[in-house]
C-alpha cells in the first residue's frame, strides 16, 4: 500500500479509499450479516455508519465486523484495506491517546497503530463477542508498547549534541561512515540510522524492507545508537567542557535505553 508512505497515514488512507470508490462499490453479503440486512448487499459506507453510531446494537456491530474479518483473512488486499478504513476513526483516537502519553512522533504512532491492527485482524476469531472493541484494543496496546519503547530511545538530536562536542559541524554521513570504518557500527546499522533518523523514513517501512519485525528493528537501532553515542563521546570530545543541562539529560538517557533494549 503506497499510501503508507504519506506524511499522515490516516489521511492518506481515507483519501485513497474514498477516491478509489471502494467505499461505495465493496459490499457485504447481507445474508451472512443478518439483523434485517438479509437479501441486501450493504455498502461499506453504510455499515461504517452503523458501526460508528452509538445507538447500533452490539450484536449488529459484531456481525458486521465478523464478516469483514472473514473477508480480510480470506482475501487480504482490498478487504484488509477496507477493514482498516472501517476502523480509521477508532485508530485516530488510539493514536491521539498514545501521543499524549508518549510524545513520540505522530507518523511512528500511526504506523504502529496500523501494524497492531493488521496483526490482530489476521488472527482474530470472527465469532468472538465485541470483535470491533477487541481489534481496537489490540491495535492500541501494540502501538502503546512500541511507542513506550521508542520514547526511551536516544533521539538523533542527542547524537548530534555529542557529535557537536568534537568541534565543528561534522557531516552526518561522515561520522556514520567513520563509525563503520572503526567497527563501531555495521554498514546495515549505519544505513538504518541514516535512513530513519537523518532522511526521515519511517522505521516501520524500513523494518519491512529489511525483513524484520518492528520491535526487533527498533531495538537494533537503539543498541547501535547507544554504541555510536559512546564512540563519539570518546573520539576526541573535550573532557573539560561543561555540559548544558540538556546535554546532561542526553548523556543519562542512553544508559537506561541500552538496558531496556538489550
């Protein structure tokens, strides 16, 4: 799904799904949904409205989600995208709650929320009660765990502060290359840091390209950044400089991050 590369993934999904007319052309089998929808083919637009209406009975919501989960598990593709689109209002709420608690970058939260939802969608039992709420909580909890770990990581600004103690504005590519040459980082680790921290690529997208789970890629980057920061501190940093309070915080944070990521 190319739209996952957009600046705000939820906006991109909403626009793409609506523009593609899938919301109005994809329909559910009313005989399988039941609850008065027999002999009809309700569109996704219609059932989304029902699911979002607080007055809709839980049994009807469960029946709609049960059919959507079955279709997404059997066919993936556009039906998986349809399930995400159906849950978008709830996923936005989850992302907002997590941002207020972690202050992690919004695009990382969005990515984690959608990843959690897709993983839950693939294994959910269509017959379980309160299915929509179950999927929402799975997405929320996955993203909360991911973003809590991410919030403990050492931000790239702290690495830049450490690099700045060496006098002069060192080129980012230069210090990453130097770390690889000195055996501090592997080429893959340097590429991971460069792409996600300096070039602005989403960690989730890079993890997928590397064939890694999000958490594994996140922890790998955290460990590499901790080694890099230590290397930069030791590699010519003036020991007599009095650090600012911000730099003190930057130096303390990697120790806990490294412990948690190990």
